[in-house]
């Protein structure tokens, strides 16, 4: 097993009978959903809330019962991946483009567990490009302001060269900052910028982190 699979399957152990579970997006969350599908087949009763169309497709293939976020009062537990996580349980998410839905689901959750391989744990956030979801209308104005602050924004594209669209039909500007010295300050500034829908800084969401290691073991860190 690779480190992502180790982390994803370990985190699945925290899901209990009767829970409403937020189902994350990405390569590590994929293994968690696969394992959850096995447990549902064995009789586990859960309801999933998805964070992307890709996750919805996978969950339906594994016969995991789903509910719309609009119909949920509260989510017991969300398990999701992260592109980077630091020692203060702050992270960058959105490499898979699902940052808006991921943050909405995380915000509605009593507890969030992030599942990562050992390579995702960092001292300082920012080496991974920070995704900023923006409305297509006037996105160049947002891009210009990001450039002025030296954040080196890059419009995300699909592999065929067309502009990447999120599930909400928005664009993503990936910021190449290298080191984010004050994530809270940057988060506030981005959220106050007209045209920005959401950004990939997740600062007060993770209560636990499950880290998978290439030697086959998993470490659970509690905040």
C-alpha cells in the first residue's frame, strides 16, 4: 500500500454506525471512500455528503447512501485530503479544484479529519500553489491585483489547454507564493477581494490529521 492508501483506510476507522459523513475529494480521500464502500457492503449504516461531482460518482458506484448538503442539519465527521498541512493544523486544499464545496462541507461538520501522505506535512505553507476560485466575469481584474502583491497568479487549465472550470463553473487562479508568512492575514485579504469566491487556505477546520507513511504505518495527530 502507498502512504495515501494507508492514511485513507486508517481514517475510515473513525466512521461509526449512523453517522452523517462528509466525503472529501482527491487521491487520498479516494481510498477512504473505497474502504467505506466495503464497510457499507458489510452493513455499516451511514449517509454521505459529497464535496464534488467526482466524489459523488465514486460514492454512488460504491452504493454509499448520499444526502444533499442543503438537507443536512449537521455533519458528524468529514474526512478529506490536503495538499499541505503545517504544525498548527492549517492547510492548503483545492489542488483538485473542489475547495468551495470542501469548505462548505467542513464548515457544517462537528469534526474534520485530514488524510495525507507524509510528503504533505510542511513547516510553512505555500510551496504548493494556493488555489483561489474566482468568477469568470472580470477575473483579469482580480489577477492584476494578485500580481501587484507579488503572488504570481496562474490561470488553471485542463490538459487540453481549455480553461479549468470548477463544479460551480468558476475559474481558479493558482498563486505561486512559496512561503505564506501570515496565512490568517492573507485569508482575510483574499476574502475581501471582489470577484473571489473562495480560497484554498483552511485555517480552523482540521481537528485530527492521519498521516500515512511509506513504511506501512499511520500516525494520528489530534489537535
